[in-house]
C-alpha cells in the first residue's frame, strides 16, 4: 500500500489507523494531511520527514500544532518566505534563526521590519537593506524615520 492509499483509507474511515502510520509517515504531504485531517493533532512518527520541508513545517506548526515546531525550524530558517510567515503567524515576533534568509530578500526584510519587529532591522539586516537601494529600501527608510 502506498502512503497515498493509506492516507485515503484513513480519511474515508475518518479515524486513526495505527497499522498504516508507518506507511503514511514515508511521505511529507500525506503525513501532514493525516495529522491535520485524521489525527487532528501531532503525528510524532512523521515529524522527522515533515521537518525536512519548509512549507509543510510551517503548515504543520500553524494548522496542527498551533504553535512552534522546533524540529522544523532549521529547515524553515533557510527560506525567506517561510521564515517571515513563521515569525508573523507562529512566533508572533522575531525569528532570529530565519533572519539570515530574510535578509537575502528585500521585500521580506521590509515586511519583517514593519510587521514583525515594528521598527529598525538588526544592524546586519539594516545595512543590507540600505545597500539594496530598491523600492523596498525606500519603503523601509520611510517606515523607520
């Protein structure tokens, strides 16, 4: 049986099927669906595979755990977009681990300053933002003045 088939069977029955969980846990998408739609809670067995995908780690934190997903944070932190949304929606504050990735994207850096930090970026991010000299730099500078 494939992870898809196992997850679909659990979804159709509307209940947890422990003997299929090892199969489901081999696929990140079906593990997330199983946790969110069947278990309606943490799927510990699948957390290692979920943690390897930034998008699913964020979604797992938001829709399943409804809080921090520590195991997924190193993966989330490598992506500017997911780091920004994790800071905004999950942590509701600074996501220091994700700041280097956010720093590589002027748009997310600007939003991070405005909606997460609500002020001037940390020096290393601020300096990079000023060097960018684009529309987001202008928006950022206007915001912090």
